[in-house]
């Protein structure tokens, strides 16, 4: 991988990690804005899914493809 691809991969993985942690925290707090945790989870799963594709890790991108669908369901049920 070239340097640019490694940088993009690093950004995707850290975006996924930060959004996942913040999404979990929002849902755990169970406050009026907790539904936005699903949006953060969506960004997390999308970022990690793309990272999994770039790393050629089928188990990672399949897992996060499923999580993306679940997160869309969460967004629909909590925010729409």
C-alpha cells in the first residue's frame, strides 16, 4: 500500500472507532438525544466496512455491512 492509502485507512479506522465509542455512550446515557447514537454507529460501521474492504478482510466488511443495516433500522425506529 502506498502512503496515501495508509493515511486513508488510518482515517477510516479512527473515524469508525471514535464514532462507535461516542454512539455507545449516547445510547447508554439514555437521554433525549440518545437516538443520535444510531447515526454515530452508522458512520462507525460504514467507516469500518470500507476499511475492511480496503484491507481485503471479508469478515470485517461483512460484519459492518450487517451493522450498517441494523443501524439504519435504529435510525428509522428512533429518529424517523
